[in-house]
């Protein structure tokens, strides 16, 4: 299954803020965590993640710092700010509303039943 670009874009901010709320992290580790959490269904690229991180930094939701680990190259880490935690709480409230609404629709309706292709003609 491939998740549409629109849905990925809409969910990217709360996903990244949620990961950074768990702990500070760097780009590759964030990409890996998204892949793990989605069971491999979401395979983000650097081209999606880094512009998002930069935008979140401009908005004051995350801040970055450089860290060196012995035997490894220097990495740019990101951490969520208090403003980012507030944004995450708001994003979660909004997503809860959307998810609850969709669950209600799908539970209460058979309109999304799969109709075999030959029966549609």
C-alpha cells in the first residue's frame, strides 16, 4: 500500500514532533523511526524530512544543535521546544477529531464496501 502524498504531508508535522517529544534525534534516526512505527508503510526521504525540520525550526517548534560522538561524524540533532509541545498537543486534538470522525463513518456505513470490478459495469 502506498500512502498518498497529501496524507503524508498532513501527518508529517505531528509525527516528527511526536518523535522529538520522546527524545532528541537527528535526521536519519527520525527517518528510521517513522519507517519502524509504520511497519515499513511510510518510507520518507530526506527531501521530505529536512525542509519540514527547517520549517519547524523557523516556527520555533524545534531547535537544533550539533553533537559529536567519539568515532562518528558530527550530527545535527533536533529537540522539541515548549512551543513545539503545545503545537503537538493541538495537532493531536485535531487528528483525534479526524480519526474519530472517520471511524464513525466507516463503522456506521456500508457505502465503502468493495464492489467487484465486473459488477460495476
